[in-house]
C-alpha cells in the first residue's frame, strides 16, 4: 500500500520567482522509498505565468522536475519512479513574478511505496 508525505508548502512572494519548502523528512527512513505519483496545487497567480517544481536532494542537486505547470490548477502526475531517501525538499521556479498583493503558497504531496514494509 502506498503512503504519502505531509503536504509541503512553498511560499512565493509577489515580487519573486523562486521559493523553497522545508525538508520533506529530516529523519532517515521515515519517508524512504519510491515516489509513484505527486499532487501539486498551483495557486491562481495574478500574472499569467507557469511554474516548475523540482525535487532537490540532500546534496542540493535537482533530481526530478515537474515542468510548465499551469496556474490555478491541481496537477496529478502519475507513473513516477523517483527515489525518496532523506533530506529532500522542493524548489519552485516561476516563469515570471506572480503579481498581486499577498504571497502565494504552492502545495505538494508525494505518494510513495515505502522501502520499509
């Protein structure tokens, strides 16, 4: 049976193009396994831009991209085979500034098959 990570939040300021989440899991083995699908909620930005979400490993390297995600939508990405170990986090990279008056929050949940049965 699949498990899921806690919903991660990525805050992006109205005048910024980048945001990062906190670490998905700081405990070795807690969220360790293979990601099989992801749910990504992109807010309805004021400006017409797209969002790239990256999974960043504990070395700071981008290990998986979710590219050109449309604003104001929930994106379900399936058929994944992404290793999930420990210390990973998310980075959001926008194609422009989102605009508006308040910061925006992107939400990401990963569903995975655990290495621990």
